[in-house]
């Protein structure tokens, strides 16, 4: 519940700001990719400024997701190892329980015979 409220508090204003910037920046601009000759038309892109803003936000979200994925890899590996260990311990406990039942079952006739 708190996560939803925090998401709304963060993302709704961010979305409003992005829409306002998109409406206010509809004029075409040129993005020059050649730092030595900005007038070179072969390496420049012309588009409305809000397109560049939206692309920058999308790129930031994508890069943030990738970085988070890689930094949390050690936690996922630890969880996999612990899950495997838990399964092994559960299998061992099941084997011990079966063995105890077999021992108890084999001792019952002997106790009744005395």
C-alpha cells in the first residue's frame, strides 16, 4: 500500500512535468552528433525537443534497470544456493523420517511378542 502511494507521489508529478515539457518544447531542434563540425548534416538529427526528452528518460530507465539487475546478481545467487541447500536438507529429513519409521515398524512386532 505504501509502495503504491510513494509511486503515485513520485510518478504522477514526473509525468505531469514531462507532458508540460513536451507541450512547451514542440519546436524542432537539431542534435549534432559530430563534435568537430556541428553543421555537418550527415551526423545530425532534427526532431521536436520533447522527443529527445522522452528518449533520454527511456534510456535512463533502461540503464537503471540493467545496472540494478547486475548489482543484485550476488543476492540472486545467494538465494539460489540457499534454496538448493534447503531442498537438500528437506530430502535428508525425509530420508531420516522414513528410516525412523522403518526402525519403529520393525520393533513393534518384537515388543508385542514379549
